């Protein structure tokens, strides 16, 4: 899946992916993509291991970028993220997330994301469901809130 244009677009903004040190990678397959993240002070626990929340954030961002690539002009938001952490990763290692879409409906996408350490061992498996919709052209603020 070619995500080069999306990567250019998101690299110009601050956000969680940038804060945690995620780097997204295109793949030759049309239904997969990858991302890497070095385990460092931005995403580790006080004990020196990769935070489980950072793993889930990595998976949700991979799935989100994938859904955006599959549906240009639409918005994709995660509505369910469920993960199982099976192994710790120490600071200094780099993890790689391998995302594959397993269901591409009109409004729901389901992704399987496996995160591995540099030794190729699975450290976390995550299933992400995205809600995909077309943004409204005119979106006035509701209820007077900003």
C-alpha cells in the first residue's frame, strides 16, 4: 500500500505519531502497511520497557493511515482497539508494526496489527476497527462549544 503522500501530510503536523516517534512505511501489497517505533524516553514505562499504551497507539495509527490510504477524501477514526501484550521490549530496541486489513466495508474497516521486536518476535497483537465517513462540507460548531 502506497502511503507516501499521507506520510508527507502527517509529517507536517504535530500529533501522537510524531510525539511517540512513529515512522510509516509503504509496502508493495495493496492491503498492508508497516510502521517502526524506537523504544525510548517518549514511549517507555518508568521501568524501561515499551508502554502497552504506546503499542496500542502505534497499532491504531497504522490502521488509521491504512484506512485513509484505501479511502481518499474520507476520514477514518478508531472506534475499537483491542490488544494482547505477549512480551516486553526494552528501551533501545525498535518495534515494527505489520498492519493488514481483514475487512473493508463501506463504513467499517477491521485491521490486524502484529508488532514485533528486532528479533522478529511478536510482542503484541492488536485488532483495530475504524469507522470511515465522508467529512461534511459545512460543519458549524454545535452547542456553542469550541
